[in-house]
C-alpha cells in the first residue's frame, strides 16, 4: 500500500481499514479498479462500506476531471508553442537573441536540434522566465517531478520492450526507506524530554514521573500525509500472549515463595496486574476472555489500532496506556487498564516536521524483551539503526554502568550485525548544578560550560577503555554531546547553541538530506527522461551507438572481474577469522562450565531455570547477561561496489551523439550500486547473525529437555543435560562456520548477477533498440524542467553527480 491510499482512508475517516488494505496490497492504481464484489470482501461492515463507496466514486469523478484538464492543457500548450514559433519567425531579431542564450552544438553555421535550444524556441518569454526563477523548495520540486513522471508513464504504451522497460523504471523510482536513530537510556535519563525538545513538542512523549518508564518501542516520525497527530499501535498476537500467560503461570506456580523484589517475579506480576487488575490472582482460566479486550478489539482481530488527535497533549494522554508502566499507580488510576503488555510497537506521527521527513527517532527499551516477537522486532530495529544515541545524566555520565552496559550489550547488533555508523553519547540535564542559588546567571553559565567540557573528556576516556565496543567502532564514529532540554526551551542561563540541541538537530537534518527522497527521485527521473529523448533522436547517433556498446561491454567485463576478485579476497579473509574462532570455541565451553559450576550460589537455580526457560538467553533488569555458547566471532565485508564504474563520464565527452543515453546509464549505474549496497548491508546482518542463530537452533532441543526437569536434584540434572548436549555437538561451531561461508558465496553471486544483468539490459535497450523509439512521446520540455530541478536539489557531500553548466556541451563533476 502506498501513501496515497493511506492518506485517502484517513481523510475519509476510515483509518481502521489501513491495515486491511495494506495486507491486500491495495495501491493507488488498484484502488480505482476495485469492483463491488472486491469491496464487499474487503469491507464486511455496511457502514464503512457505504462511506468508502461514496468517497471512491467522488475520487474517480475527480480523477476523470483532472485527466480532461491535463489533455486540455496539453492541447492549449501546443497552440501556445505554435504561436510562439510564429511570433519568433515574425520577430526575427528577438528570436535571434533567444537562440543566442544557448551556444551552438555544431562547429558549422547550421545549428543541430538541441534539447535546451529546442525547448527555449518553443516557449514564450514569460514561460522561460517562470522556469528560470530560483528558490524551489524540495517538496515542490518532488511534487513537480512526480507529476511529470506520472504523465510520462501514462503516455507510454506497453506494446514494446523499451516502453515496458521505461514504465517499470518510473514505477521503481518510489522508495520509502527511512533512516533510524535508536535512543537508549535508563528510566529518568531524559530520553523523552530530549526527543520532545528536538521536535519542539514539549508534551508529546510523557516524561517526569519517577516511577513510570517506557515499556515498549516508540517510533517518532513526520506525518507527511495529514495535519493530525497520530499514533499507530502494533500488538503482539493472541497466540503469543496466550503462550506468555502460560509461562507466567508455570513460573508463579513453581516459585510461590519467590521474593517480591526478584526481577522475573516483578515482571510477571506487573504485566498481569496492568491488564487484569487483581483478576489474575483468582484464576488463570479465563484471562483470554473478550471482556478484557473491549477497548482494543484490534488485538483480537490481529489489526493495528490508529489514534488520531488534534494536538500533542491530546495524543499523549491517549497513547500513554499503550506505552508506559507505573510501579506506583495513583488512586485515580485504580481499575484502569494498561495495555502496554500487549503492545509490540507504537509509531507516533507528528505533522509539519520536515526534520523527520526521512528520519525516525526510536525510543528503545535497553535490553530487548522476554516476549519472542517483541525481542525479535527490537533486534531488527536496533540492527537497522544508522545512528545510536546513548542518553544518561551528565553528573555521572563517565561512570554510569547501566549506560555503558547497554552500549556494550548492543554493540555487536549495531556493529557487525547491523548498519550503525555513529554512536552519540548524550549527557543530559547539563543545566542542573548544586548550590547555584547564590550564583549570578553569568557564573552559572560558566560553571555549566566548564562541567560540559569535563564530562566530554571523561566520557571519551571511558570509551577508549571499552575494548568490546571499540571492536566494532572507531574514535571517529563516537561523539559526545552535553545537552539541556530545559534550557533549550526556556533559555534562562544558556544560549540555544550552548545546550547543543541545535547540534543534534543539525545532525538529523544532514541525515535527512543525505537520504533525500527528492535527490534520489529527481536523479532517477532525469536519467529516464534523458533515455526517452535520446532514443527519439536515435537516428543522429546510429553509427556511434555500436562503438559505445563495445566499449561499455569491455568495461563491464573488466570491472566485474575486479569486483569478483575483491569479494573473493574478502571471503578468504573472513574464512580465516572464522577458522580462528572455531579453534577458540573451547573458550566458550570453559565459560559454560564456569557458569554451570555456580551451584553454590543461593540464587543460581533460579538463574539457570530462567536461562533454560528463555532458550539460553537471560537478561536481568541490571543489564547483566547470561548466554549459552554462541560467541564465535567473525568479520564482514562492504564497500566493493564503489569500485564498479563503466566510465560513462569520459564516454559522454567523446560520444556527444549518444550523450543522453549515457546520462541514463550513469544514473542506472548509481542506482544499481545503491541497491547493491543495501543488499550487502542486509545480507551482512543476516550472515553475521546466522552464526548465533545456527547455534541457538542446535541448543534449542537441549533447553526444551532441560525445561521438563523438576523435583529432587533438578539443578544437577539440568547441568548434566546441557553439558552432555554441548559435548556431543562440538561440530556445531564448524557447521555454523560453513553456513556463514555458504551465505557469503551466495552474496557474491547476487552481486555479480545483479550488476551484469541490470547494466546489460539497460545498455541493450538504451543503445540498441532503434526500432522501438518511434512510439515514444516527446519529453524534451519535461527533460529541461527536470534537468533544472536536478541541478537545484542539494547533494550528499559524499556523492558525485553530473551537472550541466551554462554550456550543454560540457559537464562538471561536483
């Protein structure tokens, strides 16, 4: 489902249908093609169905009207263009001035047809002035180019290979990938206040309660399709909750004398009491009864719940019951249900926040979750974060064991097992000083700044001591910020710059710009329109096209060979690391033996029982980890795609007759490299995590057998079961290694295949399909507009692109 369909459903007051339409993959094209039978199947209730049909009918009528307007506009424009030509012929001197704006593309006195000059000749002076006006905003540019490409798409037929190829390329321009910034920190560290300050919504995320803490993942992003504040709530499944209830029951029955301060006991009681009050203490038999889910029928229907409000305050009050746990509920909350135990994730969308157009801030619980689906989602999101923020109070930032413990625990997930490029250690509440009542505002300012410098130095020194973190990250990727959300909003003692909130906002803006949908879309559109116009002029460069094809095919063979060799070398280095890891697997056995030999500790049986119950992974509230033998280390590779180039820049200089086709191939080259880098990033995470997954899968049967053990000598029998299984399955490390290497080989084949097939196909259709070009529409005017936008949009500093200067014969690389 695309944004268009989602927007319409929300606009029509049918937001409850969003999830259903998403599941059925209804997009803007198929929406208007739905017949009555399909609508009846999609919408079973009469009220929403009638409302939907009424609005769909109006939408179709509006669409037909718009199409008629477009056709009328095109006809009118053609008449205007003809009039301009006649006027140019009658006013020869004025026309000559217009032509001289752009230089000739021929050394002879005769001017060849040229994109810019043709377009200028067919435009009125007023229109030329309109198109030369600077200052287009990105949303306006994106909207203009999307409208152009939608019109071009509608003009292409599907009766030949080239047109079908172009239509697919236009459809593929749409992307919806977002940059994730993961925000970690213990309760009270100031995560919610920090996020609220950055997006200038003081009361969006609840904060300030000593006893309350965020219990689920909260994503915060821009609402790009509505002016409302919105929260989309995703639940765990009924089956998962039923399984969790069974687990709670087993645990509480077996631990009736458990101390109430115990983490596992507290976790079970807190979740059950939040949803059921005291009813669970009476009986576990009817806890799945529908009466407990009257407010959230979406949970029973396996759908998402969407809350829509006019203000941040209103939305915050609505969604707090889905996100927060409170160990000391007030009297006013007595009898109130809290649904956070059933929630997987909440996505909060804020209107009018361009800073978050392509960026999502994710408020994350520190150590995952005992619920498998929540934990899996937590790991997935953490692994997808391009930046991680560790938030802690400034007065103990360097020595905060919990903050550093969180960073160490996620370092492998965000490093080798993820795509994190930067870690920001954020020291909050920098405005809080002891004994500041008698100080002047200037003295307070100076003391805050001095302490900020000391905190920055202390945190950096501590980072250098953390070898586990530095295995995955360098000094350059670690930054320290000392912030005050309170001072940023009120500005009593510090300027906004001193609070360092603007620095974080600047970083988010850069992240947003680097992943600009506008840049990617406009660049792709520019290439596609260049190909269409180049193919229409195919007769001018027929002789040169064959020569260019031969050069490109030769370059392709050479560059593919270089890429393959680079990947093979990376695999060889990777295998060496894995082999060393397998040799050192005895260390894991020793760690396991050391862990199992702790039976003299009074709480050890409880710990071992928890490890077995959670398939080898037990996480305590204090951030301590007890893990099964799954810590074989390995490396990864990335970056080899940047070596690939067909050298289109030099070919454009040499073969001007097929310049437009080569521009298309250049944008295709950029797109396939970006696509492959995404594939490598995704597969790298899968490969790295496959090591742990393979060993966890091997150990699963062992833990299942151990869970069945009870009665006398249960501890001894559990230990023996685990030790015996590990002893009999020593090859699991070697097997895991082979699985990783197989996946690496598969990745190499994917890289080479994608590069070769994509570029071969693009070369063939752009330079050899002369017979197919006659049916293509004239897009010269559209190409000129998109080229202008292409030169206007900001470019990621790490990315080079082709830009035309005033002389269309020459190209500059920026």
